[in-house]
């Protein structure tokens, strides 16, 4: 069985609805982002903070939001295939 997931705050969160028994040993295979994934991410980031003079104070929030939005769009894209 293959179950997809993402890492959030250091914990693997499953994307597919599945019930696994406690104590079940699992194997995790890390999938590296493709060049296409990163290209889309950086295109989204261009100009993200143009309207905020406090960019240095808020940069972590901007990057976190960009990563979250990219992860959601990538997940939607993959589920449509």
C-alpha cells in the first residue's frame, strides 16, 4: 500500500484518508521536489512582499504562506492526474 503525506512541524501528516493500527511499522520514502515544483514556487514568490515596507520583519510569514500555498496547489495538481 502507498500512502502520501507531507511533513508539518517535523511530523509526517498523511494526505490520504487511511486508518493504520498503532504500532504498525512503516517505511517512508522521501520524494525530492522536482525542478518544475521549485520553478512554480519561485514564480509565486516574485513580488510577494512588494507592498510591505516591513519585509525583513515579516519575511518568515511570507515564505511560510508561499510554501503552504505551493503545497496545496501541488497537491491539487497531482490529485487531478
